[in-house]
C-alpha cells in the first residue's frame, strides 16, 4: 500500500489494516483529510494521485491533489477550503 505521503506501508497479510486505518494512522495530508471528512472516496484519491503522477512523469505542470480532485468534479471549492483549513491546524 502507498501512503499519501509517498511512504510505502507494509503489513503482515493476516494483520492487514483497512485503508481508512492506514490513512488515519500515517497520512495526515490533503487526501487523508478529504476522505476522513467524507468529501471523496479512497478510490477517487487513488485516481487523482495516479493523474498527478502521470502529469509529473510526462512533464506537464505539477498540480496539487485538491486541484485535480476539483478539476475532475470530485470535490467542491468549499470542500477544498475546509480541508485546507483543517490541514493548517495540524501543520
């Protein structure tokens, strides 16, 4: 499993944690907060991260995860603002 911070997270197969648990324990970043608040699904975060990586690999301008989620209609501008406010509290 890949964490939103880019760190690999491996667990014993019989002790596998849920995606939500891993996010909560290890990844207090934009995507994690957006999922936790119910604004987007984990699958939408993974799709946005794949798009972000594809942009970077192909030399396109780097876009932040919130921008990609917004551009794809997965999240509203108001929800982006709420996630950023929450993120500012923990940084």
